[in-house]
C-alpha cells in the first residue's frame, strides 16, 4: 500500500529497501527456517553508531579484491623527493603566451594540442617551444616555477589521489613550504 504525497494526514513509515530485481524474494519470504525478520525489512536507525554485521567477516583475500577505491591512500610525496625552495608562478603574473598562441606553435609538429598533458601545455604557455617543453616535463627538472600556483595545485592533487607522483619526473623536486603569494 502506498501513501500519496499530497495526503497531509499520512504518517511516513520507516524506509525499507526493496530489491525488485531479485527472483529469490518470494522464496525468502515463504521460508520460515530463518531467524524471522531480515535486516532488509527493519527500519534504519541513524541515532546510534553502526553495529558490525552478525555474519562472519569476509576473509582478507576476498576483501582486498572488492574495490580499489575503498582502500586507496593518498600519495603525499613521490618516493624519491628533493625539496626545492622555488615557488610556483605567481598567480598575478600572466603566462607568456595564450593557449591559442601555444597551440599555433604546434603547426610544425605532428601533435594535437588537446591531446597533450596539462603540464606540457602550461610549460609551453610559459614561453618554451614544444620540444623544449617536452624535454623539461619529461626529465628530472624543476618545472613548478613555470606553472601558475592554482594549476599546479590542481595537477598535484589529482596526481596524489591517483598515486601517479612517481610517474612524472618533475614532481620529485617539489615546494616544501606553503607559498606566501596565494
């Protein structure tokens, strides 16, 4: 039985999860060999701390295969890290070239601007041509002084989340202090 939304005198009942796709639903309802009421039909109680399930815990080998995001830890630094005192590019300073100018400089190369990594695009916008920018971001060089602090923060946060700091050589030389110009 359903309750109409516009019936102001109706009292809402507890929220119950209904699994309409389960063909075994009728079998479970008719089977009296269980403990009586299933946790599926019980109302949800958000006033108390959650209690562990009554069923035995899943073995560790099966638990680790469940979801890679559930056990993900942020990678705070690359494995080989060298502190640097150079700040990222001041946000009040503009880059030497616009994105359109940097894109136009790729006419001599067989590359597409939109397919290039963000770090390469920003280093090209700082004034380097494609080959020099590619060498800079591909090698173990200090790159962050050429990248605006906001863009650098977003890139590093994504790399930290996905655990990719070790795959980008220039992240090994990182800022050790909070920039004072933000």
